[in-house]
């Protein structure tokens, strides 16, 4: 009887830890600031300060994403294999398979961004990973965020669809909000900003401006929106 009680207690604790880690997965303060200020140095600090393997993987992913805006291919090459290895280690962890495959899909997209000639290899890998992510995690805001980016940035001749990208980002935002996972969540802010970009691209300036104001209400220091995206939409 005592052993059975111990097993129940242990299982409860493990489940609690799993729920906590998924709920708090985007709450690393340094990661949040790194995204807001587009800071390579802060992303590196976030990697060091990560409290668990998932936060560490997210911080690595954020750093890789940051290199895309700076076009720092040397830094990308330094971290890409490390990040993919971290994701591989996490893939068998209960609760992370969908998000891991989504991030992997996105990283393959980054690789093609730096080296378009690798599209023949990484294009199918990216598509396969996001398809797996959608099957495993249709209720994940991260999965739909990545799907939105994939649809938006992929040429139409290769399956891109900017109308469907709108729907993906809208679903990502809804899922983050439904889970009350919006405060200090850089991935939520990223979905808001990119939805605004999609709206603007699709000729829906009023909707773009509205979503940018929503992002700034959530985070007034969101400089990418206040200084770049919103002024572009208001022209």
C-alpha cells in the first residue's frame, strides 16, 4: 500500500512538473529582453541562465533567429548544430514533441535562408517536421506560429500561402491567449508582430495597425513594432 501511495505521489509530482514547465516555458526574463532588444549578448546570457533544457533550447532558437535579422552567418553556424542536438534530446520528453518539431522545421528554414541551394535537402525536412508538429500539437501556439512563418515566407510555387499564414498566426495568438500564456512571452509577441506583417502584405493596413497597437499595449518597449512595423503600416 505504501509503495502504491509513493508511486501515486511521484506520478503527481512528475505531472505537476510537466505542466509547470509547459506553462512557464516562455517566462525566462532574459530571453524576453533579448527578443525585445534584438540583442545577441542577451540571447547568449539567456542560454546560460536557462533553468531547464526546454528554456535552453528556446534560448538557442532565439539566438539563431536573431542571426537572421543581423545576417550573422558565422554565429548561426556556431550554434545551429548545438541547437538541433538539444532539440533531438528533448524530442522524447513528454509534452515537447510537437514544439520540438516545429522549432526544428523553423531552423531548417533558417538554413535555407542562408543557403538557398540547400533547399532540395532541407525543404522536405522542414515540411515533414512541421507536418509532424501539427499532428502532435494542434493546440500549441508555438506550432502555429512556426506554421504561419512557413506559409508566409515560402514562395507560392513551393506551397506558400499568405492567406493561410494569416489564419495560422491568428490561431497561434488565440492559443497563447486561451492558455493565459501572454505576459513576458516573446513568442506571443512574435506572433502578434508577424500577423501584422501578414495583414500589411495582404493589403489589410487597418488590421495591421490594430494588431500593432495590441502588441504595444502588451509591451510598450516593443521597438520592432513601434519604430519599424507600425510606421510602415501608417504610410
